[in-house]
C-alpha cells in the first residue's frame, strides 16, 4: 500500500512506487497493490483477511534526503505519531482502528523515504528520485522473502496485476 500526496513533491513517493511496481512486475493473485493516496480510515476495509502489509510513504526521520528506511511491527504505528503531512494522521488512525478491531495484519512493514521537499508541485527532488529503484528493490525483496512469486515483466510489455488505482466504493 503506497500512501502520499502526489502534488506535494517528495510526499508522493508511496503512490509513485506502487505505480512503478505495477509497471515493472507481475504479482500473484494473492498480492494486491493499493494506491492509498491520502485516504485514512476508509482503507480499513482492505485489511480484511490479510496476513502481510507493506506500507510505503515519505517519512521524516532526520536522515539525509532520499534515504530508505525500514520499520517493522509495533514500531510502524509509532512512526506515524510524528506526522509530516495531514494524511499521516489518517494513517495513524487507520492502524489504531485495525488494532482495535483485530484486523491488524500479523506482519507489518513500512518502507519510508526521507523527503527533501514537500512543496506544492508534481515530481521528486533528485535525491528522492534516486531512491525509487532502491525502494522498488526492497519491496520486491520483502515480498520474495515472504514467499510471494514476483516476476519481472518484459521491458516493452506492461504488467497486469491486481492494482486498485482508487479504492472502489462500497
């Protein structure tokens, strides 16, 4: 699940990474790529019956811009206690609701990228742009370690995978 606001510069890294994963790889039926955008609690419906959740977002942790960070388990909700954007309040509420309703996946990992700029505008700073390949590689490696068969697509043929561009309405 990639989250972020694509019109706030580096803040859109989660959403853009999901798009890049979809473009480059094919995933099995039991793996869904979710563009969570700036949604919050309304994403709870996607937590039904999932064992593993990987979240991708911009995370301000005091590292050099473009640094890729990995956080897991109970440390993930704590990471969102220090929010850099309004959508992270929604994500913090989402994780709290998942825990309260026993819908929290047993395996939770966050890949965060240290942003340089959250200024209004589309596109990344060079530092964050340079982290995209590394981030994609970390997510693919994490999925592979979990036993999911991730296959690289042919260079000229786009991949088709289970991908929600916008969460469907109930």
